[in-house]
């Protein structure tokens, strides 16, 4: 029996398994991660951070225009211009327009993939940090109950469609829980998100959680003196590294976290200059925030404590 068939199992909401076991990024794939580094699994794969590479390579969109950035959204904030010259249609949540299904205000400024149509697809380079079975959820809005998507990894044959529940409206959002179960091998993969049926839905992100993983322990406060003792030896890192402007120019690499730990350090301090990276509306670019996530994730994975230190208050106007 193939590994695909062995992995088939049923979920309360859906009967879906997608397998990427043992597969690798196809050698003829020419897309590059938008952030300069792959999106991490477990974690959230942000729909708007599909790979760089263009029509036919990293996406297939029905028309070359971005219906959101630069067309619906004509302002001059970074979210209005986000990837505006690419065919994939991107917009963002707005105060007074986007709500949760319970009627509360949705968090504004979250970029999402919209104007979806059957036959369209987008690709993402992802890094699976731990092999295992993952539960897939999606933060979405949808005004149809007939929409279906499909996830495939590294071109392996996908097992079936994933039905997306309706939220009643394009601008009503929810986290649709446990939509599918996927079994993934550790390492780099290319994930393809395809729109199969209907459209009329928007996706903010897909969430991947290891199946059976227990919830994080409850937070317990730590005395400052105990915290200082635990921090041990520390070192300042990457305050002035060009990675904050462009990840591809980074001098600090992933391997350096492990080397710092192996060198006898227990703590790193990030000297951030977040305020100088804000736009005129005092918002931080999601790429900058994603870089910060990358640094913290990898430091923690190398058993380093992290101090996040905003260093440049003089730039506050
Ligand atoms: Ca388009
Ligand atoms: Ca998003």
C-alpha cells in the first residue's frame, strides 16, 4: 500500500489527507520565498506571502491585474501597494468593514488573498520543522458554502478537496478549525494552494498545528531576580544587520544561532530599530515583522532566551 493510502484517515469536519511524505522541492521549481526565507510549519502560512516568480511559476491568476492593491486600495500606505504589479489579488482588513462572525471588529490591516476563482493557484516555500501529522485550519471569510480548495506538497498527488465553510459574507471572518489533516516530512517543501470550486472566499492565512500536541503550559510570572539568573551569558545580535531592509542581504545566518549556543551563551539581545522602519501611518511592514518572527523562532529553537530591545526612541516624532 502506498504511503498516501496508509495515511488516509477521517476528521470530524473533513475527510482529507494530503501527503508530502518523503518528497522534496522539485528541481525544476524556480520560485523563491517572498520573505527571503521559507514560512515555517508548524505556524501560520500567510496567503499574501506567496513565492516570487510570477505568473505560471508561483501563481496562476485569472487576470494580470491585482484587483486589490492599487485598484480597490488606492491609498499610499504599504498595504495599499502590496505586490500591486502582480496578478494575484490582495487586499487587507479595514475598520468598520471587516467583522468577525460574532460581530466584533476584525483586526484591521491584515493582508489576505481574495478575488479567488476556480483554476487559480499559488505556491509557497515552507519549512517543516518537525515531521508529523498536522491539523490545518484557515482564517477566512466566505459567502458560499460550496467553495473547495486543495493543498499539494512538492507536486505529490493530493488526496482530495478541502471544503471551506461559509461565514455568510466576504467581510465576516473566522478561524475555520480542523479543515484537513496533512502528513509532512521535515525539511523544505513547495506547497500549492489551488482553488477548485466556487470562489467568493478570502484567505488570510493557513494554520498548521502538530496533531495531538498538548496546549502550551499556562503562563506563570517569574521574579526579575530569577529571570536574570536564568539568562546567564548573553550577546547582542543583528542590530545593524542589513537583513532588516532585505533578508537576502543578511550577514547573520540561521547557523549562527546554534553557534552562539554552542559557544556557551544562553541569551541573545536583539537591538531593534522598529520605530525607524515604520511608515507615515506608524505601521510596520509585515515583511519586517516576519523577519522578527524568524529571528525569535530560530533563537528559541537553539535554546537561547531572547531580549527584544527597542534601541532608537529618538526617532519618535
Ligand atoms: Ca488578478
Ligand atoms: Ca494574511
